[in-house]
C-alpha cells in the first residue's frame, strides 16, 4: 500500500548532486513510500498527480522538518556491568592508560561479559538500542570486543544477532576480537593474533555472525602488521574491514585501512597530513570521527574534521557508545560536537550521521537518504528547521521515527 508524508517544512533528501559530506534540503515538501521503500520525495508542488491518486494514506509532519534516519556506524553497546568507578578515578587524575594498566578498562568489562549469559547481555543492550531509536537511529552497528576469548566473543556476536529480533532498527554486527590483548595472553600478542585468525574468525564466518572485522591498531594493542594480518584473513572469509586508527597516537592504522580497502578508519584524532592525503586518494575509505570519546576522556586533540572534509575525505560521526570512554547514546550531540569542536558545517555534520555513516557500513545504496529506491527510514524533528537538531545540544530534537516504512518511535 502506498503511503505519504506531507506538510514537511524542510526535507533533507541526501547528498547534494552526489557530493560527499553534503545534504540537499528542500522546503514545503512531501514524500511517498511503498513497502518500506521511498517512491518519491521533493517539493510538494512537484508531486505528480498520477502518484497522488495512488496514495492510500497521508501522514502529516505537522510543519516540522524531516531528515533521513540516523545511522550509528560505530558502537559498543553490547556489554555488561558499569565502569562508573573508573570515571571517578579519571576525575581524580588517573589516565586512561593507568586505569587499563591497573586491570580496568576493556579487560574489566571483559570479565563482566564472561560472567554474563547471552540473555543477560541482550537484556542489558536492548534499552540502549531503543533509546538510540528514540534519538532517531534507524541503523545501528554493534561491535563485540569485550569477549577476548573464542567462547565469549561468539557469545557477544550471538547476542547481537538475538538483539536484531527485538528492535525495529537495522542492526549490523562487527567482530572486534582484536580489541586488546587479554590477560591470558599478556606478553604474547602474536599468539593472541594467531588465535583470532586461526580459531575465532573461521567460526565467526561459518556462523555468519558479523559483517565486519575491526582491529584496535594502537600502541599497547595491535601493531599495523598485526592489524593487516587479521583484516586480510577476515577478508578471505568474506568479512569487510574497519580499523580503530590514530586515537591515542599516530599508529599507522589509517595507512593499513586504506591499503586493504577498509570501509572506514575510526577515531582519527592523530591523523597526519600524509594520512589525510592517503584517505582523500582512496576513493572508498570513510573517516569516522568519534567526538564523544574525545570529550569524555578530556583529550586535548580533536579529530581534524575541517581538514578532512576540505580535503574531500568522507566524514562520518558516531557516538562510540561504550562503558569506558564514551558513555552516551545521543548521536545528535555528536553532530553538535562535529560543528563546534571539529569545524564541520551543519550540513556536513548531518551528512556525517546519515549518508556518509551509511557508506561507512556499506549501506549507501539502502539508507541514509530519502530518495527513490532508499529505505523509508526517517526522523520527524521537533522544529521546522533542520539545523535545530544540531543547535539544541544535549536533548532530543526528534519527535517521531519511521523505520522501513513503519512508525516505530
């Protein structure tokens, strides 16, 4: 059945003339969808009468703005326990590295995950996913990475698959077995890499538990050579690549990511001019910036969003929601930080949580824009102006959410 949405003050269609990091906006708009797919979108006055006659039901945006459903391309919302005590330690002066060295950080959450059942993990993650839905997130990537053993990594990935059945969002699983080196392999990083490559990855692939493989390429985690080995092995098994790159130092992760054709390199606080040129020439790899982590950790160096965008690099934004370094579910706040701290324009930031983020997940032809053939994933805002969802930071500027043609929040 064909349905429509009209009385839209401003409508964000998608990339302007196909240009990356852009958003075409039309006023006094309408859109038509059928079977969860956009059939037509644009100025209401241009809506063909032949199409209008086929619309069985019209909804009203009540004079508010409408944007594509937001795309979360980097999260860690599948976890157990809390690390609020570490927040207190950090506020008292402890560094992220000092907390990790004392048994905290990723390893602490890994112990909580090991003690949790699959059902308990799903029950913990579902409220987070649904809160993100209310913030307008219709596509949600979730990583493993708090298992750090074959059994527990598989448990996390199976939990992500189970979550798919409980939320109307499009959920994408990512295998991050190489998040850090577990206590069981302390001082034996190469042996852990061998375990990831020879045991974990074949099982992940055989059960079709993930779309992507990700690696934390950083001093104290995995070297560029180790990251390359893991990601190439994953590609041979059919998993696409992502890289945690240049977060705490210039690690070489960007260069590895571009070399092997990763869909995204994520964090990028310490990218160099050479890295930016490399990304700009790749024609494929998205720079996914995670300002929530920079803010929460009190880092002095923000990812250079303006320099990246000006160089023509596709720039996505995401929450990096996790219990240790970015405890937020508010993707709208990330768009604000993209503007206020990283130098992006409003349109660039909104593209960063819609079309470019979809590209970072290999979904650029399915979601992230409101053009014919795309999924009917959208947000009705609480304002007639699209910029208000970025301008009014910290709250929720979304009133209603549609996912694949159905009102879900």
